[in-house]
């Protein structure tokens, strides 16, 4: 009896002490708890050797049944959930930028379409760190399945998630300037609206394309154009503000200067996200856009038209009229 209790205490003590190490806790915490409970159940339930083998076989049958159900019958993959969560978070940031444009410039036509949830989507991105780390921990233990190969670069997902939250923090600061205390004049808004719209639109397109590339597992090479366009739009906005500053003074550009600086940081964050997703696409062997769009081509027809037979009653002449971009008449006289 004392030997059994000693073994139980030693194992429990070892498991509890190992949980103080953060790396072991994040990776093996659930396994340690289940092992400790199972071990205590087996050792303290009976002292007969033949009963222990029955209990062990029962546990083995239960574990096997769970594995078969969750892999083959009703599969639940943490890696797939992490993949979808990452794409969804990036898409929420893109939707916020579109909603910010509508609210900031008071676009009455699109304001009805802009829901309040769109402008609050970034908040869920800020709180997604624990979910991402937990899903990544489970995903590393999963076998290769579907589009996710063995030894899939799950660590890269955490890097992309951290950059996505960095962009969300900048958006949180930007949200404070959605309703500025110092209102801007209509003339000033008209001067900056065009470069601001270009900048927001290009950032929105870039984030949407990055999200789409993650969902479809294709290389985000086409996003590079929008990354360069948003940089050019920022420089254009700075140039416009410089002209306004020379014409009307410093006070005229004060309400917009913080917004411009924050947007510059957002654009840098978008570029970092793009680079990380590009790295993920190389590590995970994502398909290129050309490969994903490949489809069997239909044979080209030399001529396409509608044949309409026409009967000439007087001369008994059959006419065949072919209607197309070019018209041809074929006559046969009998």
C-alpha cells in the first residue's frame, strides 16, 4: 500500500513541478493532467494485478475509439480552425478600413451599408492571441490531412497573427480620430479626400487579397501591386498636406496630421503581413495563381453564327443567311 502511495505522490509532484515551466505547460499541459488523473485512477482503484490489465485495456479501447471518431467519422482539426481564424482576422481589418472611409468622409450613399459591427471587428482580432496559441499547440500534434502536410509550418501562423494584432492596435488608435473634436472644413476635406480614398482603397484590397490567398492557399504575388500603390497614395497625401500648409498654415493641417501618421504605420503593418504570408506560402508550398487558374481550354471556332434558311417563292432560290459580325449570302439557283 505504501509503495503505491509513494509512486502516486512522486508522479503527481513531478507533473505539478513541470507545469511551472511555461514552455512545458503550453505544450503538454492537457496531456499531463490527463496522464495524472488516469494514473491515479488505475493505481488507486484496485491492488489486484489481473484487474489492472483490465483497466488498462478499457482505457486503451476508449482512447482508440476517440481517435477513430475524431479523425475518420467526425474530424475536428485545430490546424484548419487556425487557418480560417487567421484569414478571418485579416479580412476584418480590411472591412474596418472600408467602413472608416465611409464614416470619416460622411459618404451618405454607403453609410447605410456600413454596419456598426464592421467598425468593431478589430476588437476580436486584439483578443485572438490565446486562441491562436492554443490552436497552434493542438495543430502540431495532428497528422497530415487535406491541404496541410506533415510538419506544416504552424509557427509561421503565430508570426502572422502577431503582425495582424499589431495592425489592429494601430487601427484602434485610428478609431479615436473617427469623430474628431476639431471639425475640418468642407474645402479641406475635398482636397484630401482623393488621396485618402486611394490609400484606404489600396490597403483594403491588399488585405482582402492576402486573406483570400490564405483561404485558397495560393501565393499572394498579385498583392504586391496594391502594396506599392498604397505607398504612392501616402506620398501623394503628404504632398497635398504640404501644399495646404504653405497656403493656409500649420493649424489647417493639424486635424489630419495624426491620421496620416497612423495610416503610414498601418501601411507598414500591411506590408509586413504580406511578407510573412509570402514566407508561409513558400514554406507550405502554396500554389501559384497561374496554377490555381489553370483549366482546360475550349477549342476556338473559326466562325460562329446563326443559320436561317430563306425560301424565295418567285425564283425558287434557296438563300442561306449567316448572321454574325460579317454577313455572307450563299445562293443556289435551281
